[in-house]
C-alpha cells in the first residue's frame, strides 16, 4: 500500500492485494490525468519498490538477527532508602521479566507496591523497578527479597536486603555530587593555609633584626 498525504490528510492511496491494484483519491484532477498517474505508479511499484523491498529484507533480517534473538541477564538490586524498599532489575533483554518483591518469603500484594513499569535503557535493554513503603517498626521485623525470572536465567534470581544496609538508613550520605566537591574544597583550604604561612614568614624576615630605627639613632 502506498499513501500520499498533504496538510494532515490523505490525498491518494494505492493498494496492491494479490496483484490487484485499487486506487483511492481526493484530488481534483481529470480522469485522463488520473489514468496516466496511476499507470506510472503501478510501473514504479512493480519495477522498483517491490523488488527493492524483497532484496533488502533478508539482508536486514540477517543483520538484526543477533540483536533480536540475544539474551542479556538482568542486574538485580534490592536497597532501602528512608522508608522505602526498592527492587530494581536493569540491563535485561528481551523485555519480558517477572519481578517480585517478597516479604518473609511471601509476595507483597499489588496494592502495596508502586512502580512496575517497563522502561527502555539507552543500549536497547530494559529496566523495571518496584517499591514498597514501610513503617519504622517493620525495618528489623521482616525479611525482604527481590526475585527475578527471565529468559536469560536458568533459575530465578533472588536478592536479599542486607541487615547492614537496613541499619544505615539513618546515616547521612552526602551523595556523589558532594563527595566529588569535598577533595576540591580541601585542596583550596590547603593552598590558602600555605599562602598565609608564606606571607607571615616573609613579613617576619623583612622586620629589622636590631629593633626599631629610632632606637638606633
């Protein structure tokens, strides 16, 4: 099927079904002009478009075959930030994955879980995140597990929330942006200290050793 459009609407359309051409148009042209244009389009379709499509399709499929049939294992992580436990799987292909957040070995109900949307990564793989809001008394009371099933995995992949990670929720973490600034600040402070020390030493050396000039006179 070949369609031509202008200003948001289809002007004409050529359909080829079982080598039978059907033509529809909304053009204000004569029957003679329409016949000439139709014959030209049919010849162009038979001699150029269709052969080119058939010739290029096998090569394109071979080229894309490795990408289509590839299997990439997901990277699964379970972490806690504040009062939220998050189960993250990323970098997997194909796109279908079964990601489950467990509490004491039992799946958490869907009405408690947020997220679960499948999102694309820049490298052609996918990611999915599911999160659960927890109360303060639930932090040490329950055991949380992130379970992933994927075509690239022989068995399901389970990741357990580490007790050490659970205990660090209330510790201040400056984060990567602040961590990168701290060394620069220390360097600047060191340079200022060296500069001040140099000025003090310089002034001390310039001071007359024999006391005031008035005393010498």
